[in-house]
C-alpha cells in the first residue's frame, strides 16, 4: 500500500503519542493501587475517562488518516482534518486528566480542553464525511 507523504507523516506523529497513553495507563494503575493517591471517586472517574478516550480516539485518528486519501477535500482542508483528528484525542484526554477535581465536586478550568477537543473532532468528522460523500 502506497501512502501519501501527508498520511505517512501524520500516522508517524500519531503513533508517537501512543506511549503517552501507555504511561497514562501505568499512572492510573499506580494511583489506584495506593489507598490515598486518588482523592475521590469523581477524580477516579475523570482519570479513567481520560485514559479511555485517549485510546479510542487515537485509533479513530489512525483510521481516518487513511480515509482522508479517498475524500474530495482540497489539500489545505485535508491537512486541517488530519491535524484535527490527531489533536482531538490529546485535548480531550488532557482535559479529563487536568479537570479532575482534587477536592470537592467541581472540575478545574481545564475542562474547557474537553469541549475544545470535542468541537475539533466534530468539525473533522463532518468535513471528512462530506468530503467522502462528495468524492
């Protein structure tokens, strides 16, 4: 299978992020193994959500890099979609880890990263979907 330079570059960058997901899983396991490391069930839930979203969305990002090749999107829009799919997992998982409340039940201000990542993901999905339908 021949890959365009854009696809090859983006898949390379995305694969480099996988060890951060592995580290997140290791961090999660070490924190759950200590009785006092995680302060609340809400914090635990945010950490789990951050790790789960990272893993699932990074797989979506890898798959969509190949699918962009079949779309009718102009090259600049292809790049925006490619970067969007790569950036969304980073923002969303960083938002969950960063927004996890240390005390109380109110998330930190880093929760905005979840919304930013979700908007970028939605825009990328819509653009790619339309680009495929109009190809």
